[in-house]
C-alpha cells in the first residue's frame, strides 16, 4: 500500500483518509479577516454618525474636509466590495481547477488588505479631524499617512519590477522602466492631502 501526495499537497492514505494541503490556510486567512471587516464596518457607521453630527453643529472642521473624507470612504468601500466579489469568483475557479497556489487570488487578497488598511487610516484621520480639528489631525497622522503612502508605492514599484524582470520585448521593458521611474519620483514627493488620490 502506498500513500499518494496530490499536487495540492494533500496526502491520501491507503485507508482513504485525506490530510494536509494548504487550502485550509487560505480559508482561515479569509475567515480571519471577517471579524476585522465587521469591526471596521461598525467603526464606519460610528464615523458616519459623527460626520452627520459635525455637519449639524457649527464646527471648525471645514465642510470640504468632511466631504472629501466621505467621498474617500465611499470610494474605498466600492473598491473593497469589488475586490471581495473578484475574490469570491477566483476562489470558485481555484477550487474547481484543483490548483493549490493561485497567484491572482493572492494578489487580490493583498489588494484587499491594503484597501482595508487605507480605510481604517482614513476613518481614524477623519474622526480625529472632526473631534480635534484638521490641523491637529494632520499633525497627528502625518507620519502614519506618509508611511502608508510609501509602503503602498513601494509595493507598486516591486510589482512593476517583477513584471520588468519577466518582460521580453523592448517596448514592454521601456514602458515598465518609465512607470517605475514615475513611481519612484512619487515616492519622494509628499502629498498635500490624504484625501486626494495618489
């Protein structure tokens, strides 16, 4: 009698039992995010109420700050919903194709994590601005925002560099090289407002 190891890493024992594989790890990772998502959505409801309260009373927080914050939150929520939809589709395809490692699914998970991180930072920044004023929020969050933007741009540069390393035709190499240089230039420039898109 022999044990069989599948391409997914599952071990099929002579008795018929199946053990191992790494599909469960992906499922746990995605399910582990569910609680974080739920907490973030509750926090989002609270910040929306604070926004409404700030609009009703006369505050030092500019309407433009609040509107920009709301627009960014709405945009991020739409992007998150789209990424979740794409991940669900991709998970179905991955399960049907019996492949253990799905690069596209991994990239979608990374993008989703980044959007949640950005949403959380946006909500905290907006809340601080409403509570203590824009100047205080900018001062308090400057380091966090700069670090987030640098990390985001560094990931984009790494992805483009990876594509460049695999590129074979001259036109593609030239295009990717230019994109990398543009991203590196952005990395060195401080943005005026966190609510303005990169």
